[in-house]
C-alpha cells in the first residue's frame, strides 16, 4: 500500500523546505522517501527529486507560448498534468513498492480552493491508484502576529479542507521565527487550538475605515468556529523533535501507523534512542554533485545530467579521478 503527503500552502510558506527536511529526516529513521515535484515554477530543487513535472511541462514555456500570466500558466500546467496523468503513473510505478511519497505542490491557493484541476490529479491518486495520502497545509506562523491575516489564513485552511476532502493537517510553519514578529495578542495555544476566533476581532486594525468590515469579520470568525474543523500544529524544520511530532500526526492521519505498527514504532524509537546526526542545512548528496558540476568541472562536462563520472581526458589525465575524490569527501562529511 502506498502512503504519502500532499504538501500545500500559500507561496513561501515552506513547502519545498519541508519536503527537503522531511526527506532527510525520514532517511535517518530508515524510511525510503521519494519527493515528487509537481510545482512547474520550481526551478531550483534542494531535495533529491524522484519525479519532476518540469520534464513534462514548464511554466515559463506555457507563459511564453500562450501569453499567460503565472496564475493562468499554473492552471494550464495542472490541466496538462491531468491530461497526461499516465506519465505520472508510469514514473511513480517503480517507486510504489517501498517508497513513501511527498508531493511538492505549487503555492497558488486558488488551485486548492477554487479550481478542480489539482483536485482531479489528487483524486486520481487516492481513488484509482489507491494511494493513502494526507494533505499537509503549511501556513507561515508570522500570520499569527496580525489578527486580520490570521483570520484569513484560518478561513483559507477551512476552504482547502472542504475542497480537497482529504485527511488534513494544518501547520504553522517557521514557528522558530514567531518571536521576531512581536508579542502575540494571545498565547500560542489560542492560535493552534482555534477555540474562539472572534476574540481576535477586538485586536483588528482600529482604523475607522475598517470599522464597516467588523460585522463581516465577526461573521467569518463565526463561520470558521461553526465548522469546528480547523486547528493547527506547529513546525520548526530545523528541530528534529518538531518534525517527528508532525510526522507522527500525519502517520495517524493517512493510516501509515496502522500499516505496520511495530515497524513504525521502531522508526521513531531511533530518535529517542540516541542523537541522530540531524542537520537540516546539510547539502543533499545530489546537490554536492551539482556543486561540483557547476564550480569545478569544465563546461563540456556540465552537459551530462546526473552523470556520476566522466571519461574526458584533460592533459592526458582522467578527470574521473577528481570526481570520485570529491564524492568520497562528501560521504566522509555525512
Ligand atoms: N526559520 C525557518 N525558515 C524556514 C522554515 N521553513 C522554510 N523556511 C524558509 O522560508 C523560505 C521559503 O521557503 P520555501 O520552502 O521556498 O517555500 P515554498 O512554500 O516552497 O515557496 P513557493 O514554492 O514559492 O510557494 C525559505 O527561505 C526557507 O529557508 C522554518 O521552519 N524555519
Ligand atoms: Mg516551493
């Protein structure tokens, strides 16, 4: 059975960083992970990407070809992906046996609140392919410092939950930075438990021009409260305990924990057992190769994508020797 996560959230909320951090974390606890980039605007990927939508369609090409803006272009790309869904299935098939999937989606919120194209892709995975997926919806924690923005983020989270109809975890990302944004109106539990959002109305901008929206805002807070669905958990991607807590929650959500309870407990016991060499800023192996190709190798070597060695002779010497030497250095530093 295939388990995984749909990683979504507004632009800059930390989706790609989360996929990168989680790939490293899961690698450390012994779970094989494949990250699938479904954001056609992602030109620079920090993680080891198993499948990249850029091989199928690129946002820049679509925008140029059809004279579209970034939003229209992304909608086109999602439609195009849905029309070529077999391409995705064929890429994922060899990984299905033993990999946990992380899908890095674009940040355009309308894809997950209004339009049906991204939802169709997700539905295909959950219904036809029988993948057990949970949506992990990241929201930047700095929004807590502005009551208006936080109410809006709560409404967005509710809307996304209703639209996607998936097991869902809302996350306040970058929680390590929250103190930098000043004192919050209430303590952090208020924002995570979301007991009564209407308390925030008194802390809204007191500008007289905004007074006319007060009733509307109160109504929106009441709406979120009436559904009683939205709550948040927190994440600091640099802290392995924080990542582990979120991971345990998601495992319950998508059912991974029930797929092999013993195995799952053994995985997490590795965190308690001893200090894991957790360094979120560590460059993945793949990036070391890119670094080498970019800075060290000659331009003609750069053309061979993902090439692990080269056979070019320079002044009668095989450059392969240097290349392998660099890899050994990298492995050493792991
Ligand atoms: N301090 C801190 N910074 C973070 C954390 N997560 C992400 N960031 C930073 O937030 C910025 C945006 O992160 P991305 O991962 O690119 O965000 P994204 O959601 O993928 O952005 P788009 O793909 O453009 O929608 C980067 O500079 C990250 O380093 C976190 O937990 N703590
Ligand atoms: Mg991203």
